[in-house]
């Protein structure tokens, strides 16, 4: 993949230790650096009753095919990555049970992903092998993956049975591969410029990632095999989630003055939602410092809000109305969140 990333800058806070970054596989990499996030106190969150006025079709929670039936409240089951602990452990958290080991971030490559059901972990090692494990067993399910570029993360299908990844390639548009979790059925599904931090929509049709430089986000259509640049996004260096219909993307956008480049999955980032068709930013009707967000399969949007002692998950329905807020465990306050399971 022939791309040129932005050069290093003097920003203060790298998202992961510099010793764990490499430049390999034809992709020019520099650390992703973000200005310090000033964590707001829990009290900064809105304490009033959830707004009843509809956010309208343009609100961040909007999803095609959502229903009026009340969804099951979020329980707080999630998968976290801890860059501060030795070996960068990835754990599944369940209220009442605590944290259970799911895997560890692979050294040097830092290419990894947790399954949506929170039971499996996929990672790519420096020799280009794609591994799948569940915390106690592991298996190599593919070889020849592009390795050494932290942003070239694999991604799980919404039903947690398949993994998409990029093979080694020098093409501007990289071939996109999909393989079953047991290593069978490997196939090329198309080519895309959106190779970094892939997100897979709940309709199983769309994948989105940002380019090998911060220059835009691309949405790949599994049915047509085509890749289209998302509207309204000039610069970005992280994609976290897609709406169920693949139209809205949760990402970290950049201004021309901000540092950028390819890098690791961040613990936290200033969060934006963009309609990939119209190019318009979608309002997120939540107060406080938003440091991430995930779309659930039913169209709800779960917004992660920073706090002094713990972060808070705020759940919005398809109209943008607040349904629920849930305290994360204090231990996860400075960890990255890889999946919100239920």
C-alpha cells in the first residue's frame, strides 16, 4: 500500500509507548498523537431527566429499520484493552463477575480486535499470521496478512463468525480478505483505500476505515465489492463504529493543524459522528467530554463520557433520546474499549 503519512509532530501525549511502533509492509507510519484530553468530572454530565423532544432523523442514534419496542437495557458487559499493564491485556468485563482474560495485544504489530459477542480475540503477528483465541486456546486461521502497521487491524463480522483483514500488498487499493473463524472459506471480497481501523456494520454489508494517511474515510460495500469515499470527512485518524445500515460512522476527525498519521487503537478520542452520504456531522445529544461511541445492532448509540472517577456509558435511542446511563468500572477509566457487548 503506497501511502505517505503526515510527519511526526510535537504533540505531548502518544496513545501507546513509542517502542511498540514499527514501519513495515510498505505503509508509511507515524505515531498517532492526540492533545491531552481534559477529563471532566462525573458531575459535568447532564443530571436532568432525559430529553423528550426527539432529536429527529438527523440525530446520532438514527438507524434504518429501528422499531418502537423497548430494547433490553444495557448491562455493562464490554471488552477493554489496558495499555498501562504489562503485556497490554485484553479483558471482558461483566458486572458481578469482574474482568476475565481474553487475550493480549501482540507485541510490535499492535493489530488486534475483539469479537462483537465478547468471547473471542483476533490478532496479527509480525510474520503475517492471523490468530484467533478465546483466552485459553488459539489457532492460526490465515497467513500472509499485512503486518507491522498498527492501524491495519482485523475486524470481526457482526455475528462473530468471520474476520476481515488485509493481505500484504503494494497496490494503492488494497485487497480485502474475509476468512471464517476456523480458518476455512478464505476469499477476497474486493479492494478499498479504507484500510485502517475497520468497522463492520450490523447489516453485515458495509465496512469502513480511514486511509493509510489521515486523508479521508472509505466505505466498502460487500454486495457490490466497491469502495466509496465518505462525504464530509477530509482528515481522520480513527474509525470506531458504523451504524447498522452503514450510513453513519463514529470517528476521530482532524483539523489541518492537528497531528495525524497511522497508529494504534486509542484509549480515548474526541468523538464525531458523520453521515457518510450527506457529509454532515450528526449531533450527539449528550453533555460532557465524549471519548468514544458504539452503535448497537438495534440502532442505539452508546456514548462513552469521561469522568473523574469512572467513565459513563450513555445510551441513546434511534431519535437521539436518552434511554439509560451506566457507570463503567473505575478500573477501566483509562483503558480503551473494544466492544460493548450488552
